[in-house]
């Protein structure tokens, strides 16, 4: 040993003296030239080198050979990063042992034990790659430790070499090795889990294992007591089989099979109850930072994918709500998979737009939690939910109105989260509405692209968003007002008065919320002109104008339509005048209104209409006198806007506002009662329709000849005594369908039924045509309340 140390000291001294030459050698060590490429000087210099340089060149040539082989193997096999590092370490130690060259200025001592340990670790972790090396390149695995002499030396002085190797290591290397050393407890836990998983997965690959109650009880015990991760993985595979069974697909290539529906429910409930606890126990709140993430990643991805797919398969609202709440608790794990997160968002939005009210609310809370978890997704979520809202709001009825209102309120809540994102999204979609309106105005065709419920509901949404908004959203109010005024002025036909009233209601709501004046008196008075002339068309059943945008040309001349339009217009007029009654300029602004309303009373022959307009004139005159007296002692001018605002805020509630609030409250109660009556009538009609269908099935079994004879007899009797037959016949007999199988006879029978109904309505209208509605009576279909 002393002789070896003396030799090392001499070599170190030589290296200090030959430092410049060593640098040149290092620069040229990586590049070797062929003999044909050398010039004369370089060839003579190479001949003049000593035996040491020849030995070094021979050794470096030996080192380069396996490096080239390794590069080719990396390109062909492309193993994982861990396997690459271990093979590189083993090859490097093998090369150093065989070469005997100097590494980092010191003589390298072969360490066959470390290389063998590395190869054994490689065989344990990836046996397939180790077999590949044995078949293709066994020389890399047959490491002898640097020759026979080195083996003898290692056998005689193993302890001394171990001590020398430990003393030769610098402190930084030792610290790095200590930091990289795995924790013994974690390694033991992982080894136990791998053994448990290997025992649990020992099943024949050709046949699937049937999930029984005993197996479920065993899993339940392991999950509850031990929170076993391998057991949870087996449960995930069974859950996948349950989802496949629920879809009705063929269960091929699955480890487990489920045939009993009760077992499917038990597996799903076990997953919903135990999965969160197991995942939190092993992965924590940040799953990607856990050391077990690589072991759980694929099973977790499969579970989340099946869970998302299950949202589109469930029909029970209770189970659907439970699954969505479970997904809400698993949002930290969904964030690790961007593709699954998008699928979950799509499924939640689909539930929010199509299911029952409770499911919609739970879906919205889950989406809201996702926005809080990932604020960067807000803009994308708003666009997708806006698209779903427009898709679901294409039609409006008494049944779908509540769902549309719920969706609108949910969107308004999301738009309040980030005003800057709301401004970008609002600018985009309000501009889209304006472009659509502009194209219709220029082409003067395709009015249906604007006059539809989808367009009106979009306007309603943005009015709700901008009614209670921050200062940064104020610039969007004026473009929205211009779009709605353009919608009102687009078509002046009385058939579109319901749409005009819907739009003016939105404008009044926006004006009251933002304290802005919107000129609406001319459109309102134009609609009242239509009601000034008394229509004598036959009486018909009034329709709900809150769910209608346009009517037919025949219906616009009916008295029911005239009454409905007048009541809605009267409400708008009261709302508009009551808002103006709280301003200092009301006497001047109300003057043209009073002049026009007096003209309306002169030319209108309907006592109900003139009586209501007379009340408005009285209230307007009273408020005008009050404001004139109050502002008589004012010292400021109209230029002092701040003082004007303070003076208007001190005004008490006007007589017009009190009258409007009382009138609106009474009409809402009457409207609620009449809507309930209409729903009862619709249900009765549906029940009669079902009875008629049953009677039609019974009559369809009769012979066609007998049915034709009966129809002819009925027709003859109706021509002789139409009034008596109408009194004697019951509703079911009138509504019976034609039992004849031919299409022509069925069409004739339907036309005859329509004629009978028209005759009944004409008789009723002839008896009640002289009746006039009392001034105190109210008409339904007035309020468009949210």
C-alpha cells in the first residue's frame, strides 16, 4: 500500500508539471483522426509519443466502442429514464474497470460489487429489458471486474479497498448519496403493497372473476380498516365492469364480471363512500407531489374516466346528485388530468342544461367549485355555459320558463366573479347580437333571425348582468340599449307587439337599475293606438303573451289579443311614468304624455281602457303639482348635477309609484290564480285525450263497413237537427276518432270535428258578444316576472 501511495504522489507531481499538455490532450481526446487524414507533421508527432500515450490511445479506443453501441441501443429501444440511468451507470463502471485509465485526475479502481448490485436492481425493476440485454448484448452484463489480477487483489484485500474507496470519496459525493438513498420505511410499504397486489391479481386471464358479496365484504373491510391501495385498485376494475354493464356493452377482456344489478349498485356505492378516504390517505391534497403517484396514476385515471362517463348514463336524480357531489370532492385529482377535466366540465354543463332542478343546482355548485379551484378556466367555462344557455332557450313555454330563469341566474353569478373576464366575454357576444341585427336591417329579410326566443333570452341575460355591475362594465350598457331599441324599431306590425313589449320591459329594468333615461314613450303610445279601435272579431280563448313573440294575422284582430296587449302596455306605461316621477324635470317630461293620453281617451270607445287612462292622468297631474311646489324654493341651476341628484334622492315616494306598486301586486295575485286554472284545464284535456285514444282503439277493432254506415247516419242527423245533437252528444262522442283505417276518411273526420268546435264557439260568442269587462276587472298574462 505504501508503494502504491508513493506512485500516486509521483504521478500527481508529473500532472502539475504537464498541465498545459494535459489540457491539449483533453481537447483532442474526443476527436480521433484517421491515418489518411493526418499530415506529415501530425504523423511524425504521433510517432514521437511514448508508450504511455500509445497505451492511453488504445484504452480510449476501447472506451469509445461500447459508447457507440449504447447510442444505437437508445435509439432502437428508447427505454424509460430510470432504466437509462441504471444501464449508463453499470456501463460506465464496466468501462472504467476494464480500461484502468484515470478519471478526474485519479486512478480508477474497479468496483465490481457496485456494478453487480446495479445490474441486480435492473433485473428486479424491469426484467423484460434485462432479458433483452442478455439476448442481444451479453457482454455488457458479463462484468469480470478488470481481469484476473484485479480479482485476486480484490479477494486478498477487499477490506482495504473498501476503506480506500470510502476515504477517496469527497464529502459532496457522500452527501448526495445520502440524500438520494430511499427511505427504508417507504420502501418496505411499497414492497408490501406490490406483494398484496400480486396476490390479488393472480386470476386466470381467459375467464373473468365474478364479483360476489363475499368479495365485496372483504374489500369493504380492507378499505375501511387498512385503506389498502391494492384493494382499491381491484375495486376500480370492478367499477369499470359495473359501468360497462350499465352501458349495456359486451364485457370482453375485463378482469371482473357483474351480472346482478344489486351488485352493480353496491360496487358504485362502495366507490362513492371509500375512494375519497383512500386517495386522501395515500396521495394527499396534491397528488402529483406524492411518491406513490406513479403507482396510482393509471388506476386513478381509469376511475375518474368511468366516473365522468357515468354522469351521462344515470337517470335517477338522487344518484346523479350523489355522483356529482363525489366528483366535486375529487376535483384536486381531476386537475392532474387535463383531458378528464374537460370531459367532466362537459358532462356537468350537459346536466346543468337538461336535467331536473335539483340536478341543475348541484351541477352548478360543482362548476362553481371548479372555477374557484382553477380561476384560469373561467373564460372557457363562461363561453361553454353561454352556448348551452342559448341552446336551451330556443323555445319558451310555461314549463321551460323556470328552467331558463334558473340557468340565467346561474350565469349571472358566474359573470360577477371576475369583471375583467366578463367585459371581454360581454363585448364579444353583445357585438355578435349587434352584427346579427345589422345584417337583418341591411337585407330587410330574415327577420326570424332576430325575432326569436334565443335572441330575446340573450338580451335578457346581458340586461341582468349589467343591471348590477362594476364600473368597468359601464361601457357595455350603451351598445346594449342601442341593440334593443333597434329590435323594437325593426318591424312595426301588430303581430310582433308581444316581442316589442318583452324588449321594452328589459329596457325599463335596465333604466331603473342603472339610473339612466331611455326614451320609450313613442313605442308605448304607438301600441296604445292599436288598442284605441274596438275590434269585433269573434271571441277566442286568450293566450299567454308572456310565452309568445308573435301572433297570426287572424288572431291580431281578436278582442282577446287587444285586451292582452293593452294590459301589458298599460303596465309598461305606469312603470315608465313612475320612474320619471322621481326626477326634478317631471312636469316638463310628462306634458307630452298627458296631451297624447287625452287624445287617446277621446277616440277610444272602450270604457275599460279610458277609465284606466283617466286614473293615470289624475296621478300625473298630482305629481306634477307636487314637484312644481317643491322646486319653487330651489337655488341651484340644472348645471349643478350633484345638487340635483341630492334633491331627487330626498324626494318621497310619489303617488304614481304607490299606485303602480299596488296595481302590480294585485295583478300578480290574479295572474297566479289564472295560471293555476290554466294548468288544471291542460291536465284535464290531456286526460280526455288519453280516454279518446282508448275509445279509438276499441272502435278500431270493428268492421270498416259498419263504421262507415254509422258516420253517414250521424252526418244526416246533424244536417237536420244540429242544435239538438250538440246538446245531447257528450264530449267523448264528439272527440271520438274515425275508426276507418284509410287516410282519407281520417282526414275528413278531423275536419268535421274542427267544424263542430267552430260552431260551438260561434254560438257562445253570439250570446256573449255584448258583454263588456268591468273597469275593476283584471286580465291575466300581464307580468313577466323572473
